[in-house]
């Protein structure tokens, strides 16, 4: 039944809880260590260590030792992500997975316009280079999420840019991949083709041009 209040504007480097304790306030904690069950901490410390077999409620979420380690890790998109699947002439599916709970901010741009670096978190609705964009919430480590992207152009080449942001507003490194939509136009001959030229009594030359 111990209590600790950390006032707004105050910062504590280390808080060690060896008995069940209620920690409240709007201050900041650098490193929280929980060694006893039954503790509640209203803020989200920068680093959290919870003794194996012990649970605590941190920032409204019940955590054990594994959840604490996941929460404390630097945010990053997992290897192989983002990825693009279900490619169609005018649509695709983008998949994302990260090492912890948080939000992915993504954008699709034409290869000729380059990738997005500065506008991912707050893309302008008037930006001519962003074809599609949006946020996507991920529920935890290795829990992939996906989004359907429409409005693409057949046989178009695109960049998919993504950054992952955790609950502490820490950002992962930017990751960019490229993809090309299939060309679904019907093959045909260009107008006026094929035609015969250089015709002699024993031979002729065929000239042709295709539309793709």
C-alpha cells in the first residue's frame, strides 16, 4: 500500500519497487524496476524491468517480464517488412510487422517522384507526390497488419515508404521498398501495322509494331 507521486516536470532516473506500490503523477521515470506483484504505475517509463513471475500495471497495460522487455526495446520494423502482396493492375496489399506495439505510418509514391522522408507522419493532403498514405496500428511484436491500396496505375512503378512509432513517440529508421503493378492492357498491333514493303517478284518485307 505504498504510494509515490512524481509531479509534472519532475524526472526520476531510477524507481525500484520492492513492495506493491501505486505510482502516480505526470512526471517522468528513466528506468523502472518492479520486483514485487501488485504495483501500478500511471506513466510510461523509458525503460522497464519486471522480475520474472511478477506482473504490474504500467500506463494502463498489464505487463510481465517479456512485455516489459518488448516495451523497452527501440522501435523497428522487422526484417522483410514492409512487403507488397496481391499485386493487381490498379491495387496491392501492403503488410507491416514490428517488434512492439505501435503505429506504422506509410505512403506510396511514384518512382519518378522519389520516396517520402519528412511527410510520413503528417502528409499534406495537397502533396502531389503522395499517391496513397495512412496510419496502421500494430498490436504487438510479430503481429502483422495489412492495408489494401487502390487507385494505382497499370504497369506503374512505385515506392512504399514506412516508419514505425511506439507509445513513447520514438521512431524507427525509415524503410523503403519498390514495386511495379502488372500491365493488363490487351496486346495489339499499332495502327497501320503490320504492312508489306520492299515487295519484289520473289520476296517481300513485313514491318510490324506492337502496343506493348
